[in-house]
C-alpha cells in the first residue's frame, strides 16, 4: 500500500509518503494534532486529500469508502443492538444475509473472549470487552487492511496490556495488515514491525524505525537493551519535534 | 476525655473565642440523615379515596346550606343524577366516540407525519436550513387561533377536529425528532461510512433507531395536545362531541351537565394516557431488540 498526500491551503499535513507492506503491523506515533487521524481519514476515504493519492494493492483508492476496516478510539457500539449484532454490522452493510453473518461471527466471539456476552447489550460490558467487540466488528468486515486509531487509549493500564496480547493473537491468526495509531511509545514498539514517528506543524513523518525484535515477543522484551534503544530514539524524535513546534 | 482536656487547655490559655466555639460545638445536637418512612400502598390509597369523599361531601354540604350558590356550582348529587341520565338516555356514547376518534386520528396523523418530517431533515442540511424557519414559525403560531378558519375549510364534521389535533401534535413531533437527528454522533456516521454504507443504510440502521426514543418520548405530550385540539374544535362548531356538550350545557346553565362532560372527558383522557404509556413501554422494549 502506498500513500501520498500534500494538503495545500491549511498544510495540516506536509507531503507524506507512507508505504506499508502487506501483513505487517505498523504503528504511527506523534504528538496531538500532527495529523495522524487525518491520514487515517484519507486512507479510509472519509476525507478528500487536497493532493496526492491512496493506493491499495497498486490500485487507486483515493476517496473510496469500505476498502479498509477503521476503528476509532470510541467503540461506537450501537446501544440498541446485541454484541453479536454489533459485530456483524460491517457484513450486514456489505449485504451478507443476517443469519449467515451471525453464523460466521459466533465462533469468533467464542474464540476471542466474548462467549457469554453475545446476546448482551453493550452497556452491560466493561470497557475492555466493548473494545474487543468493536475490534471484532472491524476484523469481520472483510478487508485486508485495518486502521486502529488509539483503540486502547481509554483503557486502564492492566486491561491495556491484556488487550495488546489479545490483538497480537488476532493479528497472527488473521494475517491482516494493521496500521495502529497510539500515544504510547512502548505500546507502539511492542506491537509493531515498524514505527513511524510524526512531527507537528506541518504534520509529517520524520523517521521510520524498524523493530527487529523476533516474534512472538515476551512481555519482558520491553526491558531488553534493543527495545530501550528504540524507545530512546522515539523519545528523542518526539521531544525534538515538540521543541521545534514551540519555537515555530 | 480528650474533649474535656482540650477545653481545659483552651480556658487555661484564656482564649475566650476558642472556648466559646468548643462549647457550641459540643452542645450542637447530633443531626441525623432525614429518613422518611414509606406508607403501605393501602394507606396511600385510603388517603386518596378519603380526600375525594371528603371534598365531595364538603361541596354537597356547602351547596345545601347555601354557603356556595348551588345554581352556579351545582352539587354532587345533581351531577350524579345527570351522569346517570347522560348515559341512560343521552347521546353519551356518540359524543365520547366522536371526541375519541378525533383525538386518536389527529394524534396518529400529527405524530407520524411530524416524526417523518423531523427525520427528513437528516437527508439534506440545506433543505433543513431552508425549512427550519417555517417550522419554528408554525411552532410559535398559536394554532388554536386558526381553528375558526380550519372549521370553515374542513367543515363541521370530524375532519376539522382531526386537523386541529394533528396541527397541535405535528410540530412537537417534528421538532423533537429533529433534535434527535441533530444528536446523532458524527463519529458513528463516520464508522458506518468507513464500512462502506450507503446514505440509505446509515439512515435506516443508525438515524431511525437512534431517533426513536426521541419520537417515543413525545407520545404522552401529544395525546394531551390532540385531546385539547379536538375539544377546542368542538367548542367552535360541531354537531357532536364532549366539547360541544360542555359548551351547550354552559350556555343553557345546565352546570351539572358541564361537570358530567368534564368528568367523562377526564376519564377518557386518563384512559388514552394510560394506553399511550403502555404503547411507549412496548416501543421502548422494541427499540432494544
């Protein structure tokens, strides 16, 4: 997937070139207002770039919706639908008959920690469970690419760690391409093959750092010198960006 | 013990102000969380019936002894006699059915079309912006003032009463449903579009179910408004209806009949209110499915 943009008038984003290989887990980190969400909106076709284009598998996908799964920080589950019916929403919109969609979703709900919750309404679920349901909804919407915009931002630290493991499990099972936006440097490095660090005013990618740590990664991988070095590098880039931003 | 010691220290240090404060604090009565005991249901019920009987008896007594003028105020015994007569040899059921039909049909038309109009504003912001001032104009307009005109246009029959009842309810439903439309989370819409949804799909799967609770919440207000509309229509000109009965009785100084018609009207209102509340709870359950 290649991705190019040059936003003119407001220069929310400087020209950004982002190429993501199929099946990889890639993170984007950066300060607030650096245009992470704008990039996502452009990829998802929800916002028209003032210049440039989005290519998915080499074909033009600028301004087309329904090509990628997009999950926002809020779970956005519909309160009048059960968890199961929320999860099948994407398939339903794509025209899959409801019973077929439910049949496909049920085993996944069971496998990925939502058994017993299928027929409950979202307001009966904890934050972590709601995010699981929202993520499964994104996954079941059959696209090769999934955009996750700070999916764990609102969760407590403990739940967040659990959810990271859960997400990695899902990712290795499904083999989808994941683009992950987060504020949490450690989360970004731990999950990803590649971390793109962004800076603000104008929003741009300042550096792409590969994470060569072998998978599956143990939790204490975050303590290895290799990991700490990458984290150090990210921190330096982010603080440098912040200083520049203030000076500007 | 400790308190005493401190107070002694206070007096030893000759701090009269602090001493004073200590004393008041000690003497202040311990305040407890106010608790109210709930009466059993039968006690509440007895009290309610008792008040009704008491007031009726007082009324009868006052009219009989001449404290209030029995001619203008009538008296419970006369009202009861008129009530029996009203149902045994009057047009009671014709009147009730007339008012009831006008109310229900007006309520349905006003609520359904009002809700649809409110929902339609979601489809185009431009259209909503253009139409909105007219809707607000129509809301602030005292619609009952137009009633004589409505009677002229729709005639003396049921149609004019339905029109007034519908006009009163339509605006409330429109504005409330429109408030629901405006409250739809834009992120939720973005989610639908990111899943490749068409506008129609967003409308049917997101906007309509989201606005339903708004629409439902005005049902009870609307049934009251529809009844008002129907009765006012009957006041102005009608051949049947409880409103006409009230007006006619008032003009012929048959005060007992006024009370009877009002009583029957309130009973009708209570029944319709209960029915709509039941419908509301039913719909709310449906919305959850």
